[in-house]
C-alpha cells in the first residue's frame, strides 16, 4: 500500500502524486455504495495495480474542504486582488476573508498589478494593507517585474490555493512561477472561447515545499452556510475587542456598552472593517431562508 495526494480528477480517475511518482487510480467499489467521492487535495492510501495505476483503499480525514470547487486540505488560502483593473476593494477582501475563516482556512493577501498603479493609488492601497497587516494577515503587493519565486516561497509549505475575481492575475502568477504550465491568461480570446458557465476543474501543481492550485468558480462568494451571529467571529479584530462588550452575545450593532463601537471611535478598529461587518451582518440577517 502507498500513500499520496490526489492532484487531479477526470471522469472517475484520480491522479495521485506519491513522492513525485504519478498513479492513475480508481476508488474501490465501497466508496460508491457509501456515496462518498474522493476529491482533489485528499490524502489517500492506494494499492498499486501496475507501474502507473492503482486502487484507492482509504481517504484520510480532511483537515478542511471547499465545496465549489471541491478541494481539500488547504494550508493557505491566497486571496488575490489587483491594484487596478479591477480596482482594489477592501469590501471584496473582507468578504473573501469571511469565507476563508468560515471554512477554517488560513488566509493571506496578494495584491497584483502594482506596476499598473499610480503613486497615489499605491499609497492609498498601502494604507489599507496596513490595516490587514495590523490584524495579522500576511500581505504581499507585487507587480509584473517582481521576483515571483520569492512571492511563492514566502507562503510556506503545503497546499496554497489561489482565489480571487476574474482578471486579477491568478493565471499570470502561476505562469510566472511555472512557465511550463502555460495556463491561459484572461485575454479577450479566452472569454470568447469559454462560456461563463463552463466548469473548470481544480488541479494541484507542484511548487517548492508543496502544491499550488487555482480555484475556478470560487470567485462567486456564497454566504449561505454562514449564520448572522457567526459573522463577527470572522472579523478577527472585532472578535477580539468583542470580548470587552457588556453582553456576551453582543453583535456590535445597537447594543449598549459595546466595546467594538468604542474601539472604532478610538481608531483601533478601522471604520471600513466595521462598516463591512455591519453590511454583511445585515445582508445575512435579511436573507430569506430557503429551507
Ligand atoms: N501589468 C500587469 N499585468 C498583469 C499583472 N497580472 C496580471 N496581468 C494581466 O491581467 C490580465 C488578467 O490576468 P489573468 O492572470 O488572466 O487573471 P486571472 O485571475 O487568472 O483571471 P481568470 O482566469 O479569469 O480567473 C492579463 O492580461 C495579464 O497579463 C501584473 O502584475 N502586471
Ligand atoms: Zn459589542
């Protein structure tokens, strides 16, 4: 029996990387009976059938898991945002952070296209990024001419998954790091070729110390699995200052003696972070439950 990691899945065949050796594996029949499917990212034990094929016997327990697209055991969720085209948005960063924390993922922020931004745009973005640095998120701000190797190496070992809107430069980052992959970038021809609803599959690529993957489709931010009372826990500094509120279940909206509101006043919590929290809280509180 060998152990490896599923790096790709295509029509019921799972490619497993086991110490750099590749095997095309199929799950044993017992998985089908249990309605359980292995997904990309899974660590599996498999029986070798011949030099390149095998049968999956066991899937190790997942540390975490994204449903759309399905990928498991993510060590770093890399939130990719561009400085311009599309414009940097703290609102979007905050929404990605909430999603990351709701799945128990460890997020970091990479801002691209620094070379395309003006000095005043860079200055404004840096000011916002300082807010995230102060909360404790690792932040990188990069452009076309920066050394991509070092950007990837700073992420540490394990599986790093790229997420972010279309056009922010995820494929460009991957290509700069692994030119051999030649992943299509977001040129006009690509949007013509690829319908909006075409599904792309996640694939793990080797990088120094681990793997990296793009997440097609993850740009659609879905909060359905989050209850309104959880939202405050996913804004880390709000969660922390919330310990000082008079009411233990304070949602920091209209409650009296709220330490979070006091800290916003005092400038210890960024106004935009609080505003985004309230916005998301109300959005989720007002959504119509579908079940
Ligand atoms: N000047 C400059 N252009 C960049 C940079 N990063 C990406 N681009 C350009 O921005 C466009 C979009 O980049 P992609 O890498 O395709 O973006 P993506 O995030 O992979 O987009 P999707 O595949 O649609 O999710 C391409 O034309 C890139 O050449 C950068 O740092 N500097
Ligand atoms: Zn409060």
